[in-house]
């Protein structure tokens, strides 16, 4: 329900669906994906999250965000 509402608002306000649509270079994004995942895992908010995530989980999430693949996130 939350993702469907976010998608509706995204379309209503003409917000890009992905970082790729925002013009973020794929090679640059993927070159930094592991170091960004490490930084996310070190963030206090991530550490306080009641559901623990692995490095692989964060990398997967970042790839979905880059590609705008919300459907894959809903099926996890």
C-alpha cells in the first residue's frame, strides 16, 4: 500500500522513478556501490533499525533504487 501510494504521488508530481532517470551515471554509481553500502551500514539509523540487514541486502536495495525496480522490493 505504501509503495502504491508513493508511486501515485511520483507520477502526479512528475518525479523520476529512478536514479538512472535523474541522470546518475551507471558506472560511477556501481563503482561506489560497495563503499556506499558500508556507509549505510555504519549509519546510526541503520544500526537502530529493528530488522538487521546485510551488506548484500543494502547493495540489492541500492541497485533497485538506481534502476527504479520497486516491484523487486515488494517481492522480498
